């Protein structure tokens, strides 16, 4: 039986998507290997519950220290693991942070992808190992057409997106040059209760939960008018898996097709705790007040503006629907509700399994 099981290697296994994907692949009977970085504090909170699973699952989940900037480490791990599928989810994934750390972001997100592809080639695993690359709607950047689809021209607007552009094309190149089964999932924003705390949706839902729990804090945000196509991460990792199950490798958009402003997401989140927000002022003086009491709850802070912004993302998931049978089920509003509810539970001190 062990010999028949598929073996997957997930980079970025400690992140939001890595945790959901590991859970999905284990449930499908895979042997799952994940690469985690050494850290001075615990960084496995999202996957710890997978160790608490029954004995047979436990023995199918293995973690290894590694880093996308370390070629020798990656080659050794790929050689030892001999994966059937590699999901390259590791990245410096924060767009704003990439303006502060452009060289590191290029190294990890761009060249890191090349290192993995080279590992496959050096080890002559081209026929065995399928490769998934976590490409992003940030590639579309400055609006060229809407909704954005596989054929929409790219116009990246951040060091992160430029690094991911290199990764996208090196995947295409290795597919064409060496016949690798290598695919790009061009995923629009996807969130969940285990989304990183500094991405805008989670930042909002955590603040709302803290206010519900009695905190007097003000939520400081940047551009309220940015529009994003927000889906649920659990559904998107299923799409990743489907992409690698295709007979032929391909590049596919996963999106909901629904776009929402940051401002509206704020309103939805506060509505979950019975507060209507009214907006006063303009630009950097804009505030969100409790409509009933006038209490300030939200404040624009220019520190969160980006040197170059992506104003509007809305994806066209037609190809995913037709080719993979993939379609989102959870609306952005339902996603917001689930995230607020989970953060309220946490804020109230109720311990939840982090992967759920
Ligand atoms: P997270 O930021 O939650 O997770 C990123 C993961 O990468 C973490 O496990 C992190 O480790 C790891 N990592 C970062 N740098 C390195 C490195 N140099 N070497 C090894 N591991 C590293 O991201 P998500 O789960 O949200 O996203 C997964 C991938 O999908 C990323 O590549 C992201 O750019 C991309 N993407 C995400 C979208 C989204 O909306 N979520 C949309 C489109 C693409 P640690 O825990 O130690 O920090
Ligand atoms: P994004 O996600 O940049 O789209 O990248 P993020 O949640 O960081 O920003 C979304 C939009 O909200 C605006 N914004 C703020 N953003 C943050 N983080 N903090 C704030 O205070 C704030 N106020 C307003 C931003 O300007 C932006 O317009 C995510 C990441 O997961 C990437 O890795 C992934 O590739 C893309 O989604 C698709």
C-alpha cells in the first residue's frame, strides 16, 4: 500500500495555503513532505493539528528544514523524497514588504522557483515529478482588461509581482524546453481564518473581534478603495490539486469573479458585530465612525499606502470551470463572516484547532 501512495512535497507548508493543502493531500492518502524554515519561535501553528491526527496519518506527514534560497538543501530534499508532485507555495508573500526587501523577495520568490525546477532537471525527474507554481493575480497589476484571464497581459506593480513574473515564465520555459509537467495556478486573493495577520482581510477581522471583546482600539488602514477578488483558501488548494491532476500541464486562473473594495469588507466585518460604519473626511483624513455612537473605529494611515498600487482585481475563472470542473462555492461575504466568527472565538479565549 505504502508503495502505491503518491508522494507530495510542499514548500511553504507552514503558511495558510500549505496548511490547507497538506490537510487535503493527507485526506487523499498522500505521503506529504513539507519544507519549513528554522525560526527562533514556533512557526508550525497552522499544521500542528496534523500531528495530532490518527497514527497512520501522522506517519504520512514529514517536515524538513529548508529554504528556497538554499539550492543544495533543495536538491538533497528532492533527491531523498523523490516526489510525484511538488507544490511550490513558499514565498515572501507580502506585497508591501516586497518594497522593503526587493532583493530577498526576488531571490526567494523568483530564483527559488528556478532552484526547484533545476533540482528536478539535475535529478532527472522530468518524467516523474509534476510541479505546481503559486502564481498570482498580482501579475496583472495595472489594469489592462477586466475581468483578468489567462490571456490578459501582465503588468506587475511591485517587487513581489516582478519576482513572481520571473517564476511564472521560468515554469513555462521549463515546460516547453524540457517537457516538465509544470503548471502555474494564477490565483486571485484567497483568505481564511488562518490567513496571515497582516493581510488586509485578517487585519480587519482581528480588529473587529478585538473591539467585540471590549478593546478600544482603532483600525488603521491604507487604501480603502482597492478592489480585490476574495475567495476561500480551502477551495483554492483543491484547485491547485486539480491543476496537477490534468493530463497536460497548463496555466489556469482561480477566482470568484466577484470584486469588493477594502471599504466594503470593513463594513461587512463590522456588520457582523452589529455596527454600521459611516465614513467621514477624505484621503488621509478619512475615518470610519460607529454610525450609532460617532465613536471612531477606523482611520486611514498613509504608512499603509504602497509606492505603486494594484487598484482593481477581478478574475475570470471560466477556464478552471470548463477544464477542471472547479468553481468557488463560498462568497466573499460568507468568507468575511467565517473569519470574523473565528477571530471572535479566539479573542474570547476559546481555543480552536488552527487548521479548521
Ligand atoms: P503565506 O505567507 O501564508 O505562507 C508563505 C509560506 O512560505 C510560509 O510557510 C513561509 O514560511 C514560507 N517561506 C517564506 N519564505 C521562504 C523561504 N525563503 N524559504 C522557504 N519557505 C519560505 O502565503 P500563502 O499561504 O497565503 O500563499 C502561498 C503562496 O501562494 C505564496 O507563494 C503566495 O505568494 C502565493 N499566492 C497567495 C495568494 C493568496 O491570496 N493567499 C494568491 C496568489 C498567490 P514561514 O511560515 O516560516 O514564514
Ligand atoms: P495583496 O493583499 O496585496 O492583494 O496580496 P493585501 O491583503 O496585503 O492587500 C489587499 C489590498 O488592501 C489594501 N490595504 C491594505 N493592505 C494591507 N496589507 N494592510 C493594510 O492596512 C491595508 N489597507 C489597505 C492594499 O493596499 C491592497 O490594495 C495578496 C497576497 O496574498 C499575495 O501573496 C498574493 O499574490 C495576492 O494577494 C493575490
